[in-house]
């Protein structure tokens, strides 16, 4: 492992998890490293736990022995330790080093590999914490009534009317949906089921 920046970096890989995000920060970093645009490989809308990333596959296919693959940060390359180890093995087989920030990791160097794996574990642990905190926050919000979920398209009174019309058999589901302002078949049945659930045990 070394902290020196090589004279030239062969390839740069950048990734964002959703199409709504942009790569501007990572691409600016690539520009600071003077990496040609045709040596920059990107993925949009691919999570770090998904190995089926065409941009990453192209970057790994482009590098050769003695090359350096650069990324803005470790979490842009992989989110799980298993994925990170698989990438490390690929780079090791090809004799390629990895640059993360100002640090270069050599997969052939035991110390570099150890530090690399430690960073991967830390990143995976941080991701797990974020997921856990998000779930806890949702549970608290739900318990406090602040997370109500998707609201019905119909009111209880409309549910009662829909249930009555369906049970009478005088109208088709399509007719009821049209009468209620263009409800889908699924929405009509959900309205009927909500009414029945709310009045279970009562005479309809």
C-alpha cells in the first residue's frame, strides 16, 4: 500500500444508486486526476450490492497488469464485503491496483488487502446501521400515527355504497368503478373488503 498518486491512472469508475442522483462530484474528482473521458466508466441506478453493473464490468475488462483503477470512495465500488473481496480477487488476478482517494491498495500486498477488507467491513457496518435506524424511525413514526401509509381512494360511506351495489348484483364492477369517479376494479374490490372488514359480524 502507498499514499502516493501515480503519474497516470488507467481507469476511473463512478456509480450512483438511483437515476435521480448525479455523478458530478465523482466526475469532478476524476477530472482532478486528469483521467481522459474515454477511460471513465459509470453506472446509474445500480446499488453497491448488485454485481450486475455494466460500467464496472467494462472498467474491470479494460484494466491490465500494472494499471490502476481509481474510485472516489470505497462505497462507490462495493457495499458488501463479499462483493469487495470478489473485486479484489479480480484485480489481483490481473495485477491491477486500486486507488481510493489518495491511497493506493495493492491486492498482492497482504497489508494492503487487510486494510482494504477493514474498510469494506466498516462501510458494510455503516450501511447496516443506516438501514436499522431507518427501520426504527419508521416504527416510531407508525406507532405515533405519523406514518399512515397509502390512504384509501374512497371514504367509509363510499365503501358502504360500493359493497351494497356489489352485493345486489345489479351493477358490474366496471359500472361501479365508473359511477365512483373512475375507480379501477382492484380499488372497487378493496373498498368492498374494507367495508366488510370494518363491519365483520354485522348483518349486511
